[in-house]
C-alpha cells in the first residue's frame, strides 16, 4: 500500500482504509502546469573529488571554485543530451528552457500533454486533514528508452504541500514573560543585545558565539551576498523594522527578491521568510541579501534552490524549510512497493545534484535540521500509536540530511524558568535542545495537566542518522558518529483494521549523521521576530533561526578571509578532529541535554553535531588556510 507523503513523487492511491487523502478523480486536463526535468550529473565521482580538493589546503584546486558555465561544461548534462530531451519535449508540444547549470529543463504545458508525454494519469485529491486539494500522478512518469537514462527525476506534477518551516512559538508558561528589546537594552556586550531569554536578538548571538571581535575589526559582511531560499513571500519592511528596532545600522536597499515559479504567497510561512532575512542580515549588516521565494508545492522548492545556485550570485545560502527524509522513499509512495524499499522517488537526488554544484562553486549552504528532535515525523503525522495515530520512528529531516549541506541543529543556552507558585529551575550550561527538560519540570510542578505531554513531545533540535545517505568522508574519523538504530518502523493504527506497517527502516546503517553545527534554538531562550503577517512582534525559536544565523556568519567569514568559504563540512570537521575543544578551538562541545534520544557528549553527537561555534577563532583558521 502507499501513503501519500512525499513532496512530488508519482504515487498510487492507498487502499481506502489507509489513505491519507481522497481521490477526487481525474484532474482538469486543460489546466496548465510547470514541470521541471532534473537531469543526471556527468562525471559525478570526479565532481565529488573536485569539491573535496577545493576545501583541502595545499591542494592545487584549493579555493579554485567554478563558475556556473564551468560547472555546466564539466558536470552538467552535455549539449547533445540536452538537445535530445528538448527535441522529445517539442514532439510532445511542450515548451522548454534549460537552466544555465545544465541540470534542469523547465517545461510548460497542459496536464493532458504531460499525461500523454509521461504515460500517466493525473488526479485531484482532497486531504482528509483540513480538506486541502492538490493533484498528483497515479503512476510514476515513464520516458522513452533513449532519454530515460538522462533524467534523474521530475517535479511539478504533484502539488501536495509537504514542506514545513522549522520555527516554534515560545511556550506560554504561566509566570513567564518576555521583554522586547525596544524596552530594554543590554548593559554589556553587543549594543543590540537584550540579554533576555525569549527576546534575544542578533546582538545576543554575537555575544554567545564570540562574533563581536569581527565587528570590532570592521568585519560586517561588506562585499558578500547571502541568499535565502524560502516557500513564502514576505514584506521586506519587516526586516528593516527589526534592524531599526534593535538599533542596528545596516546597508540600505540591500534586499532583492526573486520570485521563482511565480513566487510564494503572503501566508502563514511569511514570518519564516522575515526571520531568515532578519537573522542573516542582522549578523552581516553590510551584506547584500537575495530572497528566492517559490510556491510551497510541486517543483517550487527544488526550482528555488536551483535558481539560487545557478545564478551563483550568493556566497552563502540558507533554508529553514524541509520534511522527513523517509517521505521520499518508495515504500511510502509506490503502490505495491515493499515496506523495506528506501529507493528515492522524491527529491533527495535532485537536491543532492544542486548542492554538489553549490559546493563546486564555493557557495556555503545551510539547512535547518528540524524541530522534532530525533523523531522528525512527529510535527507532520503526530504520534501515539493509538487508534487513528502513527508511531514515531527515529528519523532525520531533508534537505538537511544531504551530505553536501551544513545541517543546523539547536541548543538551549543557560536560563532560569518557573511557573506561578512553583520553584524555579535552571539550565546551567548550554545543552542539546529537547523539551523533555520542561516535561520533567511540569510533571513535578503541574502533574494534573496532561496536555503538556502532547504539546512538548518531541520538540527539540533535529538530529539523528540518515538511512539513505552513507557516512560522508568528513565524518569518517569523527568520534561519536552513530549508525541507525534497529527496530524502527512507521506504523499507522487504523481504527477499523488495526496496526499497519508502512515502512521498516534499515538497522545499523552507516549513514550521514545530522546535524553538523548547533546554536541556540530553544524558543524559551529564543528571539524576537518582526512579522506583519503574524501581527507584528513575536517571540519564537527553532532551528529556523540557526540556519540563517550560520548564513550571516558565513558572510562575515567571506569578508574576513577575502574569498568564499566554500563547503563548510570538510573544513570544520577537520578542524574539530585536529584541535578538539581547546582554548583556541573554533568549537565548544555540547555535553548536556538531549533531543529526546541523542544526548550531549564531549565529542560529536547527533543531538548537536560537533558543537557550537567560536566565530572569531574560526575566522582566524579560515583566514590562514588552517
């Protein structure tokens, strides 16, 4: 059976007692659609080696990053292969354009044309939860033999919306409140900091992670460009208001918006885009900012990423959107597939190709690792195991799980909290973020309020082990790297027929560990956001903050070193392996806390990666080529 979960897989409807949506019949064949054909890389192994060379000091290719044209010439699809695909598309009456990286062809046509060309049927569906309508193919697209081996995947026919932003509101504990920075200013440290948990600003980030020495030396991101890839439009005035409210002087007229595939809507995700711009641009106040927004459906996400990378304007890129890696697996999307089939029928390979291009071009890319702790499906599917509920297997988020992206995890910085009439409690050292610490406190002080458990589980920094991507070379010698856990399954307890197993995950898989680096993300020690779509000034947290913060930090490092930083992961893991956590190390181990499964350790942990940053120290290492 198939469960309709993946973002743009061609999926057969599940049996009536299991399906998550209702098949409403054939879609209107006359409506137009925009579809992207993702082409396969050439010379993939050579590309992987070149990427490694560009971030290896002493190598002749060190910091010799490619232009988009060079990448297309060496690793994109050949002109001959592109011509074959475009000729076939013309035969089907489909218009097409080729992206500059030669990794994607965008096509436009009617659903009837795509049904004929791709040998499938496209139906409308209504979600059982909320009744939202969308369309998707009832079978995977099929292509003629002479071009089938050139195409990695297609996106755009499936408009089921699955990607979510990784931000969470501050928990409204009784007796707890926040004070906004326009009402109070910190007495020491960065002048834009507040020192108030829940009302922190980028100035507090600078205090936490030793960024201020860079500002004192005139390092403000001048000359660098950061890109935000997002699935909602926003009002740029929100970002300007945020910077003005905290007293931060920034470069004027610095925001450029690129609306991909028609752009995203002003909707519930607009606050995500606002906070991304506010955080990245606040930490690098003189950097230029390009915001790539696309619809949160079909090919929007991959198209926005591909555009940001192919444009090659940005030195660093971040996204705070994603979805569980396992949603891409055939077991959940292909009718009749085995419950052990982890073949990618979604967007894993498509993202990987684009991220490899970014690495070869020297673009540093960051993605939020999620806010469901070690159990990434909980925010989307819920949990419990009772009638009408799913269980919660250990899972990681995508695209953060890709080996060519830097996954941004979350911590809780020290603070004191309480509820009315109860003793206070404290987090005494920076810890892996997981709200089980609040559950323990509330169990002791408000034991009759069972609602806390449902709200708190499994909120925390996303982290764990990929069961698709193998352990990358840069994690091979890192202490603390884990394998996947045994007996992990995705099970739905149908009220009528009982438990049904959709997916059995591989045990002891030597997978890519997530995250790589963490910073403060707990909403209880979170940040203010200016978002007009959310009513103005709000208090939030989540790894959504960490990804753009790393993006802004990367802009500072670009100016400091005088060139693009390139792919972070091989460089930071090497530095950690060699220098550990000593006084001059760029990293601090996160030894306390947990994300509901993985605990803090004096080394790498899937709860927090290799730890948090000392940015000033990292700048010294990168400037000197180690």
